[in-house]
C-alpha cells in the first residue's frame, strides 16, 4: 500500500514538472539507440498495439519486420508507460489516454516491454 502511494505521488510530480517546462509530455523526445528509434510520430504505422483500459497490451505478442513502424495507442482512460526491458531509451514514460507512441527497430531481435505503472502489463515484439 505504501509503495502504491509513493508511485502515485511520483506520477503527479512528473506531470507537474512537465507542465512547468512548457512541454505537454516527456513523449516529445525522439530517442534513438543502436537498435532503433522512437517518437510520437515516425510515419505510417505498419503494426498497431493498444495499451488498454483492461491493463493489457493488445496484442501482447506481436511480430514485425526490421524498419516497420510500430505504434502503440492508449485506448483506455489511465496513463501507461511503454518501457523496454533492455532498451529503456526507446521507452515512453507517460503514454496518456488517447496518445500514441511509435518505435522503429533497425535490428532484428526480441524486444520485451512492460508498463511500469501496472504490474503484469507486459508485451513482446519479435522483429525479424
Ligand atoms: Cu499501464
């Protein structure tokens, strides 16, 4: 229970800081790492995944090809994150309801991710 309270406070603080900076969201960054790039918009999505109000990624297991734009949409009413286990720089720390986030992998591999807010909300992208 204590951990949940701390987590909620941390989210509130993050949102407040984003507002002070004149930025609507930390999602405005466009991180790029050796295996891929991420941004709010990279182009037309080839693969779509929903971050749902049922606290799932749908589909949880998704295949894609190198160079495909993968788009997550928050279709629920609570904030989620898209946090890559091994590539945290590609992550979206605050996917607001209705918002989207895109990632394009330039390297084949299996990329596991989760929502750092909701325990058990996990997904996998297999890029070939
Ligand atoms: Cu979530």
